[in-house]
C-alpha cells in the first residue's frame, strides 16, 4: 500500500529515505503533470529547480523525467537555485508552472516538493487541492516531452538589483554580515555587495547537506553564528536567508535578534512613508499586530489570512491590489515585484531602508517600538506524541475561560486557536504596549505543535508561553 502524501502550507515534505523516496517523488511529479495537462497549457512547459540538500539534484532529475514522460517540455536548473529565482523565471518565461525540490528551513534529513504556479508564486489552496487529488491517478504518457538544462539565476538577480536603490545602498557605506545558512542564497548578496563596494562578509556559504549542525531557518538558536559575527566585525546589521532563500531574518548591530515580525514592520513603515505605493497590507494569523497599528496610522486596509504564503497569492489573484504580504516565518513578498516571498530581495530592501533613514537596524526597530508600542514575540515548537497533540488541540478548540493564570478575553480560530489574554505587559507596563495573545496550532507539514505569543514585554511573553506549555501537557 502506498504511503499517503499530503500537501501542507507550501507543498509536500518528508524525511529522506523514509517517506521522501524516489518512488514518492515520482508520484508527486506525475500528479503535477496531470494537473498541468488538465488545468494549464502543457505546451508552455514546466521549470524544475533544486536546493543544497542531500540528493536534491537527483530528485530534481527524477521529477523532470517524470513530467517529461507526459509529453511536457521541461527546463531543469543548471545549478543550485533559490526558490524565488524559479518563481521569477516561471512568470518571465510564461511557463505553466515550476517545481522546486527543497524542504526550505527544515532539518537536514528532510526534503520536499514545492509547486509554483504560472503567475510566479506559491500555488493557491485550490491548485494544491487539485494536485493532491491526482496523487496515484493514471499516468499521462505522451510523446514530445524533453528535458534541457537552463540558467534561472542570471535574469532573477538582475531583476532584484533593478528593484532596489543600489546607488543609495552603496553611498551609505554601512557594513553587513550575510548568513546564507548553507542554502541557495550563497554568493548572491556577496556578489551584489562586492560589485557596489559595500563592506560585508558572508558566513555559512559552503555547500553542506548537514547545514553545519543547524536548521537553515533564520531564527534562534540557528542565527547564533550571525549574532557573533555581526558583533565581532562591527557590522550595522546581519541579514539571513533560509535554506531556499525565500525567508528573511536579521540581527541588529549589538547582536540582538530582529525577528521576522520586526523585519516586516520595518519594511512596511518605509514603504508607506517613503515609497507611498498603493495597495492593501496582508498578514498571516500568527503575525504581529504591530502591522495593524502601522496600517491604521497610514489609513491602509489590513487583511488577515491563514498561515502560508499561498493565501497572499490567493488575495493577489482575486484582483486585490496588495502592497506587501507576509507571515511569521519570515516569508514576506512585495507583489509589484512578484507574488512570492523572497529573502534576498527583502535583505536588499532592508539595506535600502537603512540607507534611506541613515540608521542601523537596531535604531530602526527601536523607533518602531517607541512609535507603535512595545511588541515582543516568542514561539515554541513542540515535538509531541499524537495523543498529547490531539488532546491539546481538542481542549484549545473548546474555548477555555483561562490559560494558566490568564483570563481569556476573546477567541479566534481562523487557522489554529488564538486566545487574547488579560495579561499585564510587565510590572511597569508602558503605554500602548501590545495586546497579549497566544496561538496554539498544529503544523501542516511536520509532526509538531507550535505555540506562538505576542505581548508588551519579553517577561510577559515568557510567562504566557510557560502557561501555554502547562496547558498543552495537561492530562484530562
């Protein structure tokens, strides 16, 4: 009996040699071929790219061969390629779609398959559902298919460079440390900064399928090396991209983490104040509500949606003009460039903000904290037995009146279970501090439960997370 294959927020992932096997990758590739034949124009062809993970090149070759067997012309990446570069070339070349072999930020023993739609972004929930429905459908076998190698990076890098103000970044002479986390972003920002004469260094730029013992996710503790390098080399900021370079993370000049929420807030404030481009703002259900305050200050509509960038793409496809959209995990996209999250583009945009404002990363974040109220955030990833996980989700869905010592003021369940709590920001709360909330959500792609929290002080965040962990593990 074949293993069940389910797509999460951005494709299918599995453990290499367990469920992520050549056979199962072929099953997914055949499902994608069925989707393209039945819902797209197969004559437009399909692009296939891959990351730095163990076996990714071979898995990409197998994917390309399976799709080509259905009569579709396939272009296979000549080298390791960032996911946003694949998405950009899908749109530029007018391809029917693109397949990325990657497990993004997951540990080294995982790999996956992402599908990128013809508009150059994450497949919508409707597209994902259709692809899933074709798993194990009869194979389409037709002549005329082929596989040729192609360069997906050159045009993409040129487009990214054209989107930002390189002259301003160069003139500012601020110093950066770039952490590519052993991923597909290797060399890209390094080459751009070298060309501009911007002082910088790149770390973790070698190909290492074990990712140097870290997960290629731009959060703590995996950014410890970047924190140390920024301080040791007296940088104005550290910029990090994840395993397939579609997520962003940052570090301030003193080595403090600048989480994805603050990266998004810094970009949003700059876009509204300096660029004044039109469009609504979107954010995922698990993302900071500081964005709501920024949007309100500038009279912009804010749209909340489920977790996963595919929801941003769905809103853009509906015809809604969107200025920027993003999620808690560092996936931020500017649809006027591409309806896709892009770590490299966002790293350059953050450098652009710093140059425009003449400030370090830490100064930009502190300015937002003072203007919009103190917002602090924390997350715990809990690897649990299925019994404990389901018990916690069932009890959360029952809308408890309290979480630990905190009274629940209101409840939302758009994507997971969110509790707004009567929790003081700190012993001496500042005016306008963040409203405290806690979110309990099962992962769509991994066997774990995630607990998210935002509050008006780091102490409040830790206290609420402690109460949440007790709630999760409670029996009965």
